[in-house]
C-alpha cells in the first residue's frame, strides 16, 4: 500500500486489479488506485464517495439509514451489532508487519464506516488445539470444507501455532454510528460470556 503512493498514476489501475485478484479483495484494489496526491476537487470527490459507501453499508448492516430517514432518527431493522475478529492473526514476529499489512482490512472497514468499535482479548493460542489443517485436504485451501480467499491463504502462510503458542487472540464488536454506549454494553456481554465459558472449562479442584 505504501508503494502505491509513489507509483505513477497510469500504473495504479493495473496494479489495483492485480491486488484485487490475488487477494480476492476489491476493497484493497480500489484503495491502491486511490492512493497518492490530489487537488481539492479530487478530495471532495473522495469524501462524497466515502459518504455514499457509509450510507449504503450502514443501511444494509444496521438498518439505521433508510429512504426518507436520517442517521439521527434511524430507521428499519438490521443488526444491533457485529462480532468479528480483531485481526486474522495473533501476535506476529518483529519485522513481519509489512507482510501482514493487507490483514488490517477488518479494521479498515470500520474506520471507513466511522462506527464505534471495542476490541478485547478472548483467549490465547494453544499449539495443540489450534494446529493448522492440511492445506492439500481441500481444493479451496482449508479443512472441513472451509474455502479461503486469496487474502486468507496469504495470511495463513504467516500463522504458526507452535511459535505463536500463548499469544492473545481477540475479537471486536461494532455498533451503528452514534451507538457508542451500546457498543460498550455489547462488549461487556461478550466478555462476560467468554469469561464464564473459561471458568466452566477449568478442571474442578
């Protein structure tokens, strides 16, 4: 992504298509094409596009914005909140962050939407429980019928249950714009449920 800032403008569309295909992520392909200097008119156009994307996704996920309603008065149904991984990997080795830069897509979406998010640790990697599957077992690159995207396969190459044993794994909860209090409440509910499960799994004394 940082390389995209200094690339000649005529190369960005081509590189954007390559990135989108390799990582199965049109988002990063579009992002790569958007990097670089722009004038005030270009900036306003980007802000307009961003706001349109926010409106469309918020309407689809949260149902807070619908025809004839504003963000303030809400409207429709949808999800109250979302629970997703914070990052597709636990801690990574020093120096590997540049290789995992594409994995921040989970946070990037919420930054784009400008919604409240709370992230917290849930468990740690166990080299026995979290050993990886045989990539050759499924055509899609995952065991148990799981089909992985190009981005998932790339991130998978950085994961090692042995070297990451004991490292924290986390989740993040997100709510609609302006629902910061509900976001924190949802985080408390999820954290309490995970804590209760851990207590139940502890061997009796």
